[in-house]
């Protein structure tokens, strides 16, 4: 739902600079290094600016708790543990996911400057926010960027009734000449867990096709869907939903992310990834096999210099986007858009007017401020 459709009585505005400072202060007070807190704040605020509320400040309390409990190593710095030509493997050393993500994408960009392409896989990482943030890091360099990550198993594969895969997002950002950049950032599940959490916080029912109950059948119960993320019974549907609606394709895409993330990078994968927000145990009931509580997520970061293939890529992207924009709309529907366009429109408006945050989320942030001993976030009507 685009943020402008929120009833005016249910949200308040927060300036993005104030939100960034609040995130940074909360994380530093929880033990994070200053530059690490800045990296995480950058990712969270970017998500909220783009109206991807499921991965914005909604995730701050989780990161704060992980810092305070030692679930992530607040002192750790990621390192390149292996490299050859345009490829590298990064060990995140259980640092905050955004720190590992930005470091890894910078390595990929440097590789692409030298070789035309950079392909980096990371292990020992944690939840890194929106995948699109890392893909978009390639754009100022005139490069195509890609990123994906596996996540804790909360998605129920086609024909199953227990979760075995994460929401496993995929992102691609491509530069243009005079049009806005193309940015695809999508979960391979029917919906991101954060959207379900937002619906639960607002007391809304879920659209059928988002989640299944403990019996493996579709449910509209948002609270039960959120609880399933920690109980291991029921969960989210793959992209496409039911098998007859091509849900098996989303299931396959989620496995693709695992193959080119967790499996390729020797990270945890599938049911071996710890339960969502549980610091110690994997789905199979044993300690996470590679670390002492971190998620050990597998992530990929790719940068491509399109000029090493054929010249003129940005102008051809303009042409491609214009083709989509030139399509006649179906009766009663607005203009055809391309991936990333709704988010960019939201970003322009919210950067100017302030970020819309739901009242229930403001209450959550007030709790964070009390726990961290920092001033409350400043809100505007």
C-alpha cells in the first residue's frame, strides 16, 4: 500500500534526518560502533523513504536487541577471506548485516572496475535490510548492481506445511541515460514478513495467498502468521501463492537464492538457518553449525560494467522503459509503471515532506528510546 493511502489520523511525519539520528543514537547506545550504526541507519532510512516500511525503522528494535544480547558481534569487521580475479568471498564475522553488505558491495564494485564484473559471496552475515540498497550502490559508478540474501526459514515450500526457506529477496539496479534508474527489489515469497508484521500491528486481516496456517492451508490471520515465524509451523507462501497459481515458481526462485548464496558461500542454508530472531538454535534443533548465535546468512553482491559488453546500455534502458510507459493502460487503471518507480516517487515526496510512520510504530520507537536512554523521535502532524 502506498503511504498516501494511510488515514491521516493513523500516522505522523518524521524528517528523514531526525530518523537517521534516532537510529544511530539507539544503535550506539546499544554497543554498536559509530560507523556501523551509520551504515545501519542509512539502510533503514532508505527503506522508509522508499515506503518499504517492512524493512525500515520497523526493524530497529530487532537490531538493538541483537547488539545488546551479543547475538551480533558489535566489534567485528568483515574481511575478504578468499579472492581470485573478479570473485571474492567475504567473512562477515557475525557483524551487523548492513556493515557486511556495504563492505561486500564495495569489493564487488572494485572488482568490476578492474575486470568488468565483480561477484562476491558473503557468509557469517546477518539480516541486511533491503537488498535494493546494495544493488543501487553500483549506479553512481555506471554499473549494474545485483544482490540477494537467504533468511531464516519462514516460507512454506509448495505442497509442504512447515517452513524450510526464507523470503530470500533478489534485487537488480540498472543505470539509465535520462530516465530514473531501473530498480527491481522483490522477495521470492508472496510477501515480506515485515508487511505481515505491519498488518498485525494495525489489526488488519491478510489477503488470502500470503500465508498458510499450521495445516498448510491459506489463512488471513496476521497474528498467527507472525507467530509461525518462530514456531516453525505454518508460514508465508512462496511468490505466486498456491501451486495452481504458480507458487512453485516462487519456491524455485527461493531455492536459486539459496544455491547462489548459502550453498555457494558455505553459509547456513534452508532449515539449517536459525529460527527467526532466535540467537542460538537452528530449525533442526541444534546450535548453528558455523557460529555461536549469529544467523550465518549467505549473501551475494554483483557489479557489472555494461560497457565491457556493448556500448550504449543506458540509452537502451531509456528506450526499454519508454516502451513500458507507452503501453495503453487497461480501462480505469493509471499509467503503466516499471519496477522501482513507485518507491522513487515515494522517496521524492517523503524526502521533501517527511516520512510517514504509523502511530503503532511511533509507540514502538518510544519504547526503544526508553530502553536506550535517548530522546524520543520528533514527530510532526
